[in-house]
């Protein structure tokens, strides 16, 4: 058994595992011989993922088809994992909205805040308490490049990812005494369903797609080494530029760039009536 398995095994829990970064993280962890509990709303995709991982890597996979926004979701995950040891938690499930803040319904804003912020916090609280008793374990949070400053027209999404970033930074320090490694992965533009479903033409932004595989590998390699990691060189520049200039400048710049990237004026205004 290598150090990765010893510290973060024998099981890892990954939410949002059916696609995107969560799916890529699942493959990376399976390649490191961790058994997996994979969570998503889409049971069919989880079943396919289970077959892939078990066949390719010779590990054990449990699937939990759960809508994390529903009441009792975290309790259901906890109950379903009572008989195994979860040594690593990766809350990768998330959702984004792009429109004027008042153009998005309150229900959608609230649902996004719950999935992107409350669910990761609850998962960490449940499983970090168990890890602390064993004096080992890890958490890999998924924030975003947009979490480093206010981003107009994705304002609430960026704010939720800022919460994840600051929570992870603090817990990196706080949980270390319990033997728990906490790192925050902040991807830039990644080739997943999330940006594909937004009403934005990303070719009008000075951003470049990364593969979810490269992003996942960057995050996993940071575990136990870094509090935060940004994937991609140009993304690192964007993340740290507000240390060199007033924060209002990148906020205004991103506001201008994102506004002009909307595919239609109607998309900018959103669907809130």
C-alpha cells in the first residue's frame, strides 16, 4: 500500500461524479487504487462509470443516485457509508448561472447557493469529524477562477465559489492538527457540460479550455502540499492579478468581457419575470 492509499483510503467519496471534473477525479483516484462512492442525480451515468472503473482499475465502486439539493441528502450519504471508511471527500458537484442578477429567479439563486456552498460544508463537517478520530484523511474542494473576485453577470456563482475558496483556506490550517489535508482546486474554463450549457460565447473571452483530466490531476497532486491550486498558467495570472492592481479593475474588466460574450441580449437579461 502506497502513501496515497494509506492516508486517503480505503474509500473516497466524489459528488458530481457522473461527468466533468467529478468524473475525471474519480478516474484519477481509481488509478491510485482507492475504492469509490460516486454520487450524482444521474443513476444511469453512475452505473456506466462504475463498470468503467471496476473493469479498468480493479477497485470497488458504490453508486448513490441522489439529488443533493433535496432535504436529507447528506444524511442519506452518511447512512449509506456507515460500514466503510471514507478517507477522502471531493465535493465536485456544482451549478452555474449566467445572466443579470435580477434576471435570474430567486429559486435558482438559492438552489445554486445550496449546492455550491451548503452541501460541501455539510459533507466536510460529517466526514472530517470521522477522519479526525482516525488522525488521517483529506478533502479536495472545487472552487473556480471566478472565486477570486466579483464577476458581474455570474455574480452569485462567483460568490459561492469565493465561499468555497475561503472555507478551504481556513480548514487547510484548522484541520491539519487532526491529520486532515485540505486543498482547494480552482479551475479556469474547463471543457465540461457546465460552460457548454451557459449562454456565453467563450471565444470572446481571453480564456482557454482545459481538459477536465488535466484539472483533476492538478487538484489531486496538490493534496497534502498546497492550500489552494489554480490549474493553468494564464489562470494563475488572472487569479493573482488583484494583488497587483485594485480589485475594482479586474471586476470591471470581467464585467465588460462577459457582457459582450452573451449569445443574445435576451440571454443577458435572463428568464426572471
